[in-house]
C-alpha cells in the first residue's frame, strides 16, 4: 500500500511539473535576414488619424457625412472628428515614425482638406501648408514620404454628383492630383493614386458597409471600378508626361485581397480559388498589370452571361475600348498590396443556396467563403492568423503578372487594446517570415509597410478594434501616444533587417506607468497582458519549485 502511495505521489508530481513548465513562443530559425536594400515602412490614412474634421475651412467628406447623419451604422456610434488628432499632433507622429527606424512613412492626403468642395475653384492654403510641414519634418529626419492621393475620403459635394459612378470624377480627380504634384512632387518620391479600389467600389456602392453606403448591388460597383481605373490611368500618364522626369518619383496603385484558399483539394475548390482571386484582385490588377490588359476573361464572361439570364439588355460590366485597354495597361511602377488574412472558398451551387442578392458581385463571382474555426483569431472577427496565405498570395501575383516589383503597403493585426501585444509580435514575425519565404522563392518583394502607426478610427467598427504599434489615449485631450511591445520589436526588425523570434522585450517604467492609467478592459487587453503575464510567471515558477521539492521528499521517503 505504501509503495502504491509513493508511486501515486510520483505520478502526480510529474504531471504538475509538466503543467508548470513555462510556455515559449514558436520555435523558428533565428537571424533570418531581408535583402540589404529592403524598404521598411509604417502607414496611416487621413480620416483615420487626423481629426480636425472642419478645421481651417476643411470641407465635408463622405465619411463625415456618414458618421454624422447615420451614427447607428458605426459599431460604437463614433466618428473621426478628433480621432488621434494628428492634425495637431503631427510632430509627435513623426517622432514615433523616427523611433521605429523605418525608411518610409505611408500617409494619405485628405482631398476635402486641400479642396473643400472637390474643385479647383476653392483651394485651402492652410490645408496645403499642413501636408507641406509634415513632409518637411519627415525629410528632416531622412524619412521618405509615401503619399496616397485617395484613401476613401471623397468630398461630399462630389458624392452628390454620383461620386465614382459619374465619369465627371476623372477630370476632377486629375485636377486634384495635378495640384499635389505641383505642391509636393519636388519632395515626394513615392505616390499611390488610390487605396483599395475593391473596398471603394464594392463596399461603398455594392453593399451597405463603407461610405457612401449605397447598398445597390450588381451595377454601380462596376461603374465605379470602370471610372476608377480610367482615373488612375489618366493621373499616371499625366505624372509620367509632365512630372516624373524632373521629380524622379515613382507612382503606383494599392490593391487589396485576402488569400482565397481552396477549401479542399478538389478541382471545383481549386477553380473557386482561382475565380475568387480574379474577381477580388484581378478586377483591378488585370487591366493594369497583365500583358493583355482589360478585365479578367472570367469576369467578362460570367457577368455577361448572368446579365443576359437576368433580363438585362447588355452586360452590367462596362466594356473598355481597345484604346482604353492600351491606355490603362502598364500604368503602375509597382504593385501595392494590402493583405491581412486568408479565407477558404468553394463554389456556390446553381440554385444559389447561400442566397446571394441577384444581381450582385458575390452572385457574379459564384464563390462561398468561410474561415477555418481552428485558425488563430484576433481583435477582428474577419482577421484570422494564416501566414502561409500571405506567401501563397504573393506567389500567385508573381505568376499571374510576371513578377512585378511589389510593396506590401498594408499588413497587420488587431486586438482590443493594451500595451503587451505579444500576439501582434507573433503575427508580425510569422507574416514577415512568410514574405521572406516568398522572396527566397523568387518574388520581387521590395518593401513592407506595417499597418498601422497608432490606434485610430477603424471605419465601421469605430474605436473598438486596435491595429496600432502605438496606443492612443482617446480620453486625453492630447491623445497621448505610448509605444506597445510590438513597437519595440518592429523597430528592432527595421534596424537589423532581421527577424528574431527570441526578441520579446518587456514593458519599461514609462510603459508600466502609462498602462496603470488605462481603463481596466484595455489594461487586460491581450491574453498576455501585464496582470496575466505576472500571474502566470509567478504561479508557473512556484508550482515548478513546489513540484521539485515534492519529488525530492518522495525520493527520500523511498530510501
């Protein structure tokens, strides 16, 4: 009986010892280095961080209009009227960018801050000065501005004309872009015309999601895309013809998509994956980056055939003339890519069992999306952590468009707040490892821009999800910024050009004092927050020590 008792103690002690061993981050090869000329960056957008929504004569944007008139459409009924207040705190922003050791700061210019009504008849000198001062401050610290001409904040007066569905947008946008090239082109060497065309057209016009929130599926989204592509091309030709030789900059466009992974290895699911990628990214990339130009053939055929079945007299997808195809093709010096996650796809059946609206983009595409419930989650329901998807997406672009120069212009992960964002550290290391895998397999990836510099207004979800490397106290009049753990890690990556999984710094005194001021929900934030980390460390060590003592006592009793 005594022997049985001693064996039982030994067994229980061994279990306790195993449970009490501290967990470690994933084991990865140390010291993986990026090419010596790799470009590191950090990004923001005007409406999300600036505030000053009507300061110095700024005009109303479609996001001002949506959030002021339909606050119920926003998760927390908030708006970007003040947000991170970068309109007043821009010098602090530049210091943060500097502390991250990045080469590039990607930011956007607010069209209604420069031209309140969208037209050249009213240009704001104070709006011009704001961005000029920001650019000069960045250059003072040897940081390259990467300027997005349009990141979703269309002047409301232009929306009242139909926005991107009206061809009038083409000459008006061209005037706006010309003004920026004239004012800033001597100092800005990297331009992107438009950020995420798919979101602008499908989420803005096709469904009730982003401003202007048309919720008109299947028709205006394609009109929007048609005018947007023509607008982009006209601006690029203008820059190349009139400014590029003298100003010696580059100009491109930023696409966005998740990787569309086949749900199974079946031929149907692989076909669904290819079709989804053509609809999501090929819709805008194929006319610019492919050898033939024009929309992807699968889009042309499906939308034409479905339009006919639905009783339309012509395709809902507008047609380009051959002259327009030639003018749009090749109008980008680099491929800007925004990507955060992966989706699984399978074909929709002929009976439309999932009940997509008819007509609609989703019905035209004919693909059903989901995500693996076992994938690691984040602070956003849509964002699962699937690093392999980033590798697969880059390799697809490499094959599809003959390996264009590619800059990852957005990639990042959300949480609900706090400073000890070790999950963000793991995401960053994992996705950068996937990008480096793609580079080593031949992809021409030239740079990476993390999203985002600081917590800010996250569109439809307001302030409920945080993507920033810097925490922003939205309750403080100065919108105090505090670096998170991931800011230290990213700064180290940019400084050393190296992914080091073992580098997991802890909070310094300044961060600890700042965290003490946070609301309880934010202080807890990540599951590896201060309280839980300290508790786990202490209890882990205590049980580890107690278990060792019990094992020694057990051994002595045996002898």
